C-alpha cells in the first residue's frame, strides 16, 4: 500500500469480506457474548459427531448450541463417553440425539447433512473419505490427516464429490486474528519474512503400559479401525494415543498445526523448499514415542521461514503466552498470542496498532479453550453448506498447513534435512523419507476415494 489511507481501506474491505463469510452475511449485532443466538431462522443442518470423549464432547455442545443445527447422532466406541455426551447435548437442544457407536451406520441416514470428526488422528482422513463418498459434508478436526498421502486423498475426494470439508483450525474465523492477518497483508510491517510459532505445556509421564483385557465399555476393534492391529494396553486410551506414531502425530500436529497455519496464512506461502527438525523425548523415559521437545524450521522459495517450538513438558511462556505466532518484517513486528487479539510494532518496537481480546481463551484446556469464538467457524461451515460461501479453512489450505507439520515430523524421524518440491511438498531425492509419506493399513480397512 502506498499510503495509510489506502492500507486502511484495504484492511476494511478484507476484514468485512471475511466477516461476511464467517457469519453467512449476518454481521450487525453479532458478538462473542451472543454467539449462541445466531442465525436461528434458517433450516437446521443435521449432523453426526464421531468421537466425543474430550474435544468431541466440547464440539458436540457447541454444535448443539447453534440454533441452525441439530445433533442427530453421537458416535463413539466408548459407551461411557457417548452416554455423557448425549446427556449434555439433550439439555442444550431439548432433543435427545441417538447413540450410534458405528459412525458408518449414521452415514446411511439419507437426511443427515454432515459428519463432525473428532476421533483419534488415524481415523481423521479415512472417516472423512467415507463421509464424502456417502454424500455428506465434513467438519474435520485438525490435523486433517495422519500422513501426507491421506491429505492428498482428501483433496481428490473434495474434487470428486464436491462436498464441503472444513478443517477445525478455528482461529481462521476469529475476527481479530483475521484482522491482524489482514493488517499484515496490507503492509503494516512491510514484507513479513519470518514467522516464529510455539506451544508450551507441562504434560506428565504416561508411564509404561501393561497388556490388559479390553474394557467392556470399549469397541477396541472399531477404535483401531484402519490402523494395523495391536494388543490393548492400559496407557493408550484415552488421549495418550497422541504420542504413538501408530495412531497419533505428536505435539507438532496436535497443537502446532494451529499456529503454523496462521504463519502460513500470514506469509502467504504454500509448499516449502526445505524442512529440518531437532528434538526428542527428553523429559521422561516411558512409552511416549513422539518428541516432547521439538524445533521445526520450514523454508520457502520467496525467502521466508516458519519455525515452531514445541515443549510438551515445560510450560514456561514465550512473550507471555503458551501459544502464539510472531511475524517479523521489513518495517516491524506483529504478534498474535493465544487469544482473539494482535499487536503491531514498528522497527523501533513502538506499539502502532492493537486489537484487544474481549473473550477469555483458556489455552491450557485440552478440550474446549474457546467455545464462543469457535462458533464463528461453525457458522462459516453452515454457510458454506447452505449458500456456497467460501470456507475459512477449506481442505486445500488445511492439507497444506497439516503437511508442513508432517514434513517436520518426517525430518525428525529420519534425522535428515528434507528438500521438497515447492509445487506439491513432495520430498526430493530421498526414497527412505518418502516411505513415511504413507502408512500401512489393516487389511480390509484401507481408505479410498
């Protein structure tokens, strides 16, 4: 932008456009405090939710609270989690959803519109592919895939079935975050060339698991689904599966995806040219396989870089926040922390613009850190279904951001620098590294487009 007036005009148009997308065109009077009353007049979107033990339970409550949505089915292999979620949803929407442990049977219901997927990572893409082939729309929690090949399968499915697939990196729909990115694109700090991202926590040891009988409340075969079978151990279900490569994707995709996605959005980059990673399981000696300490560096052809620092077992804050992204540019710096806010500084570190957070975000919550703000993302999903509105986080962008984290993990697991094709992110001249582009599946459970 040549002057401040033109930059302000650019920001105004960009943010207004983003808001219209997020709110389905209904903007006046909308606020985080009144999010549950939005858009009640439209025909309801009927959904099934797969995986409701933790994050899925919070999502189910949030979807049920949207007046243009009805939660029809609760799908979980854990009977206890399903019963608890059904009780929660029934109180919110004054109508009891049906328990359907096998989500595939819910997909057979003709008037079901969409599947919400919050199951473990190894199920994300396979379930989304089944839903797409059944003619359903998909709200897919991050990461969108367990491995890069699955992400490419999702892109192919979206083109084939022409359904809506939204990834759950909800910050794409948070108003002040979107405004901060628009300021960045409008030139508030000149050309940004370096984005530093991070996540910190203080997770305990998961110990050494013991073989045990499968609990009566769990359908372990369906829980494993497409993953090759392993005997049940007592320290995997629930949540600790995140730290096993067989089912999970580590902290980089569990939480890094959110901030690396903002970094990619802000720098306006797609696929990288080089990826490195350093770290390991440093804090405890137990069954945890993925890194608890990791530094990923991702370089792009336009002379820009993204870094991610993940500390699962040391929660010391960076810039006063447990999560965040800082953009460094030619003329200054822009900071987005864990909430719906941003700060911009000039090259002398003077604050030049700030949007403050009006909604408390509990970044330490594992399941529901930002319910009110996330409603923006849900409404954007509904608008895409009902009116064809552009998605805040379509599967193309979701795959690209997920892939950056996956490449970081592949670099970590191989111990090598990855040189990648900037046109599609594929690893060049390293057949051993490319073996991690895909995974093996349980016979008869292989996903397909």
